[in-house]
C-alpha cells in the first residue's frame, strides 16, 4: 500500500519499531485474558471427586426417608422431608453435570471478554504513542504489564483447578450446616472465572479517555494507572476474595448442627 505522507509513515514505522518488543508481551496478556481455559486435563481428577461424592448420595436419600417416617402427621416436618428429597435429586444432577456447567461458565466469560476487547482501539496496549514519549514511563508500563501477566497466570491456574473443587462446593451447598462453605467455594471460583470481563470494562473506559486530547498526551501514565487498578482487582480476586469467602463463613457451632439434625 502506498504512502501519501512520507513524514507520517516514517513516524508510524518508528513507533511500530519501538513498540515491537512490548507487542509480544501485550499479545500474551490479551491471550491470557480472553483465552478459553482447557479443563480437559483435569477431567480424570473431576471424575475421582464426583465418584467419591456419589457415596454420600445414599445418606441424602436415607435422611429424607427417615424424616418422612418420623414426621407422621406433622406437616412442617413432612415439608422439610420433601425439601430434603428434592435437594437430594438436585445435588445429584448438578454434581454430575458440574464439569459441563463449569466449562460453560468459562466459555461464556471468554466470549464476553473477547467481545469487549474487540471494542478497544488496535494500538491500545502499545504505550509509545509519539517519539517524545518518556522512556521511564514506558519501562514502568512494561513492569506493570508484566505483573498483570503474572496475576493472570495465577488466575489461570486457579480456574483450571476449580473444575475439581466446583462439584464439592455444589455438594456442600445442599447440606444446610455446611452451606456457607459450599457457597464460599462457588463464589470464589465464579468470581475468578468472570473477572476478565470486568477488567476489560476498565480498559474500555481508559480507551474512551484516550480520545480526549489531554489524556492522549499522557497515554503511558494513563495505561500505568489502569494496570494498577487491574492489578488491584486481580489481587483482590486471587487473595482478598478467597480470604473474604472463607474467613467470612462462620465456624459451624456444634449445638447448631445438632439442632438441625434433631
């Protein structure tokens, strides 16, 4: 393709050359952010967990049957027995289908994230927008982007392993004394799965700000600030959400557990 303005084409060539070393890291970042995580490698581990949980199904049905027998004409206890039986069937279906359900959540998150990334400008992740860009800010951006890639790698590992623990969370959720623990597991991994979508919203806001001439001149600084926000979100999700989920779950009191089963 011809070039009508030699000066602008030369400047664009220089910018592309300067951004080239960063482009590889930026592409890796985008791939980690939007790629479908392959959980098939953990299918055998998932099968073992589901097989182990299947031994407890009999206790669900036995407990519901005992409630029916002992309820007599007590309508409240008969209603509880029906709920227990219904929960037994629901947990049976959800645990057995947890692999496909978890994979569906991952696919949905990846599709939403790719859709949001497609709305960004082509050169959004390239910090050098002019030959006058401060090299120090560029180095800070590369360091921030590298830290974000590390956080995404940690998130990638957690999400992949999550397929093994997701059925455990579902199973515990349907046991009233352990419901908070099951909810914590589901909450943690669901947050991890969908965090890239919310991160791309931050990038989209930054992209719109870069259309303002004032921010266009400070692109490197604005990208650094954006990555700082993204890293804070990822740090909260990988560490803070885990602590909040499990520290927030109250310890089950033995008296409360006994009261439930009586």
